[in-house]
């Protein structure tokens, strides 16, 4: 039942996550595969809905970008897990 409310650091490490950070402004566990490949999950599972809405809004906005417009990444990578 606790998994519905919060994902602990131990559970995140077991699932392959390597870093703590933010995903669309919400606290998240992240897996950094390379400089160009980062995946993650919110620490609070219900916030998946927020991340989905924010991602869809970015996709819609992308239809109207100027060719030379620079977009700030919605992912902030924080401390490495296990590096206390």
C-alpha cells in the first residue's frame, strides 16, 4: 500500500535508478544512461499525472517553436544515489 504514496530510495535503487532530481518540477528518481538519455519516475506516484500533462503541453508547444528557439530541459539531475 505504501507504494501508492511514496517510492523510497532503496526501492528506486532496486529498480535501477541512479540519481535524485526533478522531473517537470516534481521530486523524482532518475536513471542517467548517457548525456542524452535520462528516464525517471516521480517519488510520489500520483504525480505521474502532472508529468504526463506537462509533457503533453510541451509536445503541443513544440508545434509552434521558432527554428532557433532553445528549450530548457524539464529534467534536473541532482545527487547520485548511494553517494552519501
